[in-house]
C-alpha cells in the first residue's frame, strides 16, 4: 500500500470524524431553538418494530418534532404504531420536555401497498423509511422526487438494479441539496467516531486488512396462518425471503461491512464467498429460503482485504464486531480499543464512562440529520449506504454462485428480485434454497 493511499484515507477519515463532531454539537444547539419553519414534521413509512423504534428515536432527538403521518401495508401495524406513539407523547417525560407531539388523526394513518405515496404527499417534511428493504429503491426515488428530508433504514436495496436506482436517486438528491441520513448508526456513535479518528491519525499505520462478524442464533419467523395469501404471509415473514430482505448478509451484516468500507475509504473490487443453510429447526418451511451462514473474502483497490462471516445458527460461537488491522497495530472498532501488532497492550479510545454517557446512536443519527437541515448544511449519506449495501449483495452473489465476482459484474447484474407488480391475491411461490455453485451470474 502506498503512502499516498494511506494519507488519502487519513484525510477522508479526519474530515468525516470532524464533520460528525460538528453535527453532534450543532444538534445540541439546534435542539434548543425550534419553531415555525424549523418544525420537523415526520412521516413514517413502515410501522413494524424498526419503524416504531425510529419514530421513538426521532421524538427524543431534538426539539420541534411532530409525527404527522404514518403508513403501513397492514392496518393492525399502523394502528398499533399510532397507539404506541400517542401514549409516548402523553407519558414520556423526555418527549414532553422537548415539546414534541404526535398528531395522528384517522386521516393521517394510511394503509395498503400505496400507503407510502400518501405519507409522502402529506404535509410531512421529514420522511422515514422502515419497510422491508425490497421496497426501498422505489420509496427512496419517491422521496427524492418530492424533495423532502429523508431518513432511510439500511439496507437500501436487495439487488443490483435496486442499487442502480438508489445511486441515480443520490445524484438527483445532490442537485436538490437534500438532507439524507441512513440507519448505519455506527457512523453517529461516539466510540466508532473516535476510533476512526485514531485510524486517520495513523495510530495503527496504513490499514491492510479487517475482520467483520455478525454471528448469532436464529432470528424470528412467522408461521403461515390459515387464509393467508402468498403475499400476506411473505410480507409478515419478510426477514426470511430474499426478495424482501436480501438475505441476512444484506439485511444485517451490512452494518459491519459498512464499518469496513468506512475504514478502507472505499468499496471492494471483488469477492470470493461461500455458505449455505443447515439449521436444525422444527418447521423449516416457516423460515423461507434464506441461508444461515456466509463466509466472504473481499479485496479492496489498495490491496487490503476483509474477511467476513455472518451466521444465524443456535448454540454456536457468537460475535458482532469489526477488527481493523494496520501496518503498525490493530483495533477492535466496536470495542473502542487500540492494540499493538501482537494484539496486546490495549488502550481504550474513550473511557467506559464516556461510552456509557454517550447519546444513543439511534437517537444521534436523527439529531445530526435535523441539525444539518436547520444549519443549512445538509448531510447526505445515501451513496455510502448504497455502496455498503452493494458490498453485501456482492458477497451474497459470490457465495450463491460459488464464483469470484467483481464489483462491476455485480453492480451491472440484471437479476431483479422484486416482482414487477404486487397484488394481495397473486401467486408467489417460495423459491428453492440457493445451492452454492449451481447459480450463474445474470
């Protein structure tokens, strides 16, 4: 790795960390004075657990926030979200202290596959996307077309055609000077920011490799009930279908891969992967057709590489972490620890007390986005999250095919996972589980 590439990375990380620090400070300042045109009117699209959680987070992030519209494909999800948020506005002391409100009359709660259009068309000026990831390219395009501030959960697509749509939306959003943040909350987390600052200051030398893990037990599933159509069941059980979640390497492991791209100041140029599905569970049909383990090696432009693992099988070794290796040392990014080349003599980047006192990054990402809007200096994280999502898709494609796949091959793939049109009564058979080495690139 050349010294020029190391210096370039350090300059990038220094700028990123400095900007994030300024935004955090601006967030504290902006939260102290919000009225009139500063009012943040939130429209939430997707009212499940993450959507409800994001709405909770934004209500705690700054003064001058009102939730004015919500939408979901299912009525029970929308109504449940409305009741939870209304109760929070009445009973949560922090929300009341900030003067934030929930204003969800019947005509501001939208239901159906077109609910996203109605939320975007409302008077909301801050749209949050928390639907299953397969819908995200379409929804991102619609918000960018409307020119409203956007918070989108990760990942932002499940296939390469979706990523290309998101990258086109990013270019359009730049021309409109839009503010956009993504649910890659580690980029707003004090310990990660300080760790990346140390990396850009050369504390471990030039970055030469990284290891990334999201290894855990099996996640949730929804059994098919009598009377459920194919689409209803798959939407309710979205995590277990590739067209909706991208497989867990995309939906979940994207967090760790995003940290690696951040440290490398780049996306990979190719990948070699493997994996499969071998979980031993009752009623495996309830778990759709996603895999339960992946192992991928990513090559980066400067010769560095990342070893990546993600797994969802019970009673196994677990880890959710990122480890960055440099020419002079190494670090545990999520543990905020720096080590020498032998992995010894560890030094904390921030104290345990500082880590404990830091603002919840799920809240801070909204504080930073709102601060950027009010300061007139909007942040835009859409390209970063699109490239991190594509990194995960690249890994999945390599593993499914059993081949070495380049970034350009993957990004130009024509494989489109989302159905062209959705109807509640449509036939939507469950595809077979992918068998490594039997799929071809398209």
